[in-house]
C-alpha cells in the first residue's frame, strides 16, 4: 500500500496545475504506467503521478524520494550535478518554443541495465511542461554486437498475433498489460510483420483530443 505521505492527491497535485491542464485529461496522466511529473512555468515541480511513487518504491527510493521531491520544489534543487543545467535548459526551451522534446537516458541499478525514453510536452497555455517516462526495451543481455536487438515478441503480440504500435510516438503496447507502452528502438528502425497501429492515451490527448485548445497567448 502507498503511504499517506506519497500518494494523497494534495501532496502530488498542485491546484494550479489542475487549473492549467489543457492538453491532457488528468486521468490520462494518473493512469500512465510510466513515471510522470510536471513543472510549472518557473520550473517548479507541480505534479507527480502514482507511477512516480511506485517506481521510487520499487527501486528502494522511498521515503527519500517523497522527501526530496515535493510540490513547489525548484527543479534546480531536485537535480544536482551536470544534469541540472541540461534539464533546466531543455524544459525551459520546451516552454519557450511550445514544442515537445524527447531524449533517452539510462537509469541502471547495480544489477539491471535500464534505459528510458522521456517525452516532454508543453501545455498550450505554456503554464507547465508534462514529462512522461517510458521503459526502453531491448534484448535483456545484449552481446556487444547485438545492441538494439528487439525483445521477446511474445510479450507484445496480442491474441490476434498482432503487435500494436502507437502511430504517433511509436511505443508498443504490452499484450499482457494493456495501456502499458514501451519504447522499442529496434521496432522503430524496422517494423516487424503484422504490426497494427493505434494511439496511446497520451498521444491521443495531446495531439488529437484537445486539438481545439486555446492557442498560446502571445506576449
Ligand atoms: Zn503514443
């Protein structure tokens, strides 16, 4: 069970964030299996989804994560070292330009190599940037010459034998965990046979559902 300190909405969701949310349904972010957080226009943390805390717990990051990353914390206080200017610049640019940005990063433990794909989306009103993290799935133990090899297809082929790929972000849905989309570089480079296309919920929200959202204010 979640602890009261990490999973009550009042410690995860700033009221200003709810008021500003114009490109996603809150339920989309809440239900996203990957860790999601948001930063307001001053790059202060203003939202965490439940998966953020699940990931922290699963990686023995709690209760330290909940203590260090609280609503209102400036990003520059939450990230240290050389990554700090990297992310400050990147998210500031997303808000300034009003265009999404993505990159890949590694977050390995002592025993597990893990890479992630991160996509950052500015709200139309530029009041916040939403950051969605997805697991990057490759062969579990790639040989040096097999980098980028695809994972076990059986985990992704549905009962009709189809792979379901988001036509926008190209993540692939897990067959056994619908709604859980992984980033599989090998299947972007070369699409496997019998791949069907759909839209993941964040892409549907951001690129289609709210297409009539108010354009960004000019100033
Ligand atoms: Zn998508």
